[in-house]
C-alpha cells in the first residue's frame, strides 16, 4: 500500500463519519484558537511596551532636579560644598551630550497663587463639595510640541495648543485641591482659573507682595510623572510668570526675606526630563548625571519588575493553551479508538488482501494528522480574528487615554506553529489507536463482523 492509497482511505473514512469529524476538528480548533489568541495578544503587548523601552521613550526617561548633590561623587567641575546646582543652559547641553541620551526636555516651574472657579456639578449629587479657597500652586511649563516625550497621559480633554498663554492642563493634584475625584475629570474641562504670579516690592524694612494676574482655561486633565504641580502650560506662559517673580525687590525684613527666598528663581530650569536610548542606558546615564552633580530618578526598577511579571503571565497563559490542546488530543485519541472499533471488518479485509501492519498503522495516523492539521488551520485563523477583536477594544481604550495603540499581527511563526503543532499533537494522540489497529489479527477482525 502506497502513501497515496493511505491518504485516499483516510479521506474516505473522514467523509463517511462527517459528524464525528466535525466535532473532533472543532475541539482541536478551539484549543488552537485559544493558544493562538493568547500568544498573539501577549506578543503584541510585550512588543508595544518593550519596543518603546528598547528604542527609548517616556518609559526610559530620567527626571533631573536641581538638588544639592552627593559631594562624594562630584567631579572637578561640580559645585563646591554647600552650593546647590542650578540647572542652566550649560547644564542642559552637558547632559544632552552624555552617551546614551536621546533627547532632553526642559521643565520650567513657577509658584503661583490660584483662584479656582466654584466647584462644578459632579456625577454624584449627594456628595458634598466644599467651597474652594485660594491656594498656592505650581505651574509647570513644557514645550508642548514635545510633550509626547514625557510620561503624560491625557485623562480628559485635549492638551493646550503649543505656545498658548491662556490654556492649561491640570493634574490629579488640582482635582484633589478643589475637592474632586479622578472620575470628575470631565467636569473641570472648559472652566477658567486665575493665576497670580507673586512679586515682592520693597517697603521700608519689610515688603508687600503683588500678583500678576492672568486667566487660563482648563482644556485637559492629565496624569503626569514628568512634571510636578497642579498645572501644565506652555513654556512661554510660565516664563512670563517667572520673569515677574524674579524681579522681586530685596528687603531686610526677616519674614519678607524668607518669602523672597521661597520665590527666588535661582535656576533657569526647574528640572529636566532625559530620554535615554533604551532601558540599558538608564543606569549609566543616571550615574553620569549624579557625577555631574544633580539628583535623578527613573522607573528602571519598575520596568525590570514589569519584565519579570510579564514573563510569568506568558508562562501561565501558554500553560492554559497547552492544557486546552491536551484536552483536544484526548478527544482525538477517543475518536480514533472509536474508529478502530467500528472499522474492525475493514481492517480485517485490508490484512486479508495483503496489507501489512505498518500499512494499517499509516492509514490511521494519516487520518489523525489530517484532523489535527484541519483543526489547527481553522483554530489559528479563528484565534487571529479573536485577537483582532480584543485588539480593537484595547486600542479604543488606549486612544481614549491619549496613548498609542497596539498593533495586532499574525506572526508567521505562530501561524506555522498553530498548524504544524496541532498536526503533530494529533499524530501523537493517534499513535495508540493506530498501533492497536495494526496489531489486530485478520481472522479476529473478520470474525467480529
């Protein structure tokens, strides 16, 4: 008996038992679909996160602040003992030139008095919202054309127009200051807030503070790790406020002098957000920044933890898919054993006309392999479609959060593995039934008819 004869007989057997074939193929298809969709989803999520990490971006960013350095690690160009390290343009250029740095985004902050609007109506009318008193806040300015390089997530609204002097985004800190929750983010969109940049004017031994008052419209609520404070606006808006505060008079009064020191603008930049070339560059760049004389912070330990946990999730999800394939394999084995019992006379006839044990074994293995390959093909395509549907839902959520979506594709390796793997698993499951059919004596098979 040739291979062609074996394939023809296997196909005829599958067609004669169409109902059982459909159920067997469906079992394999469901298992393959589950495993395929899990692998595609996990792979897409991993590539989305870790490609961003490897290529550099907010996840590989370092926050630099003008704090007093660790003097045991300063180089010869660093400040002397007791001198703070202001972040000026020279420092920004020096950090930009460090090896492993992809870009540097400057942050400029200004202390301002804030008059918030009356609390808006919220979704929970029964919740008591207190009247908002004027408070001291921080207005942080960034180059809004480069805000994509910062770990800033839009929760509601849209970011201010670049170079705008009358639009701001607020953070969760502002919501807390006015007695609202994160779920009330949409309630503050479109409201106006007043900023008073303080300036100290000399008045004898004491002084008086006057504010430079401006109005801005809240156009977005964001979660920002790269910028501290309650408000985020354009660089031009914050620089105007800092220029007013920096022109404060010097007075002799103790309280006035202390107040002036609190408002003093001693550094051109209040901070820097350094984007590295990849996760591997975060450690060396942080060490170089510390050596220059600035404090820094980065989520490198968090990213390492995410990597470890993602591997655990991949193992668990893969195990679930493999268990499903194992169940499908048991279904194939059961179907093939039933086929052996039903086809005993056919097996006897084959042996009576000269078929050898290996010929009979081949027929059943070919049949099992065809069932597995068919189930694997259907399941892989179905799993890809399922992953695409899940990807659409995930991307809708991510776009609502102002984040880039994930790209769902069907890697050739997963496609091939889904089909070939199902076929191999079916062959393994069909080995015992095929062996039993091959060992069945011709006289016994003919006699059972």
